[in-house]
C-alpha cells in the first residue's frame, strides 16, 4: 500500500510539474497571416523546404529553396515561383522586395507522390531586409497555377517560415 502511494505521488508530481501556466508563456502574440489573394494551403499543393546544407540562414545571404509539387495536377509558375517575402515585426508582417534576378521562363512542376529530386525546382531568394544586423523572422510564399485539362485553373501556393541571423 505504501508503495502504491509513493508511485501515485511521483506520478502526480511529474504531471503537475510538466504543466505550465498560459499566463507565463514566452511565445509572442500571434500575428495574422498576410492575405496574398491565393489559395495558400501548406501541405496540399506545394512543399517548400530550405535545406540546411544549401543555406547559412544569414541575413545578408541568399536563401535556397526546394519546391515540390505534392498535388495531383501539374502546377506552372514564373521563374521566381511567384515568391513574396514578408518580415515579421512585433505587430504585423511587412512585405519586402526580392532582390534576386531571374531568367524569363515558365516552370512546370510535375506532380510527385514521393520525393524525386528530378521533379523538384530549386530557386534562390534574396530578401531586401530593413536591418541586416538583427535576427529576422521571414515568411516566403511561393505561388503557381494549378493545371486541369491543360488549362490554368486556380492560383495555389504554400509558404515557409525561416529565422535569419546576422
């Protein structure tokens, strides 16, 4: 009986100590996602990654992205993949310019159920940040046109959140 009480006290102590008060949360207040006028659904149409081996995640260096079409249809996009970059401030997301230059060509992303490097697209993004000397949180959207029966039907997209350091 004494062993059961001891075990119960240990379990209760572990459970109660693992709980934290919501009022002491260190997380910043949520900021609404920018509305870019596109059907943006992470994990539905496009998968956007910033591979560690390709990036330093420094504020003054380009960001390499790998984009994969995870829908069931082809997706077409411009050479910049419709990239739009936002910087997080304390109160909102502010859009910044992409300083990278691209060749003019239409990209076609073929659907792929499993990862196939031959069916991914890589691109570089170079955000024009307001201050390169501070840690910056950015959100990069990529956008394309969903193809159905050979016609562009719906503009779709996804995004990735990254932390850049000086």
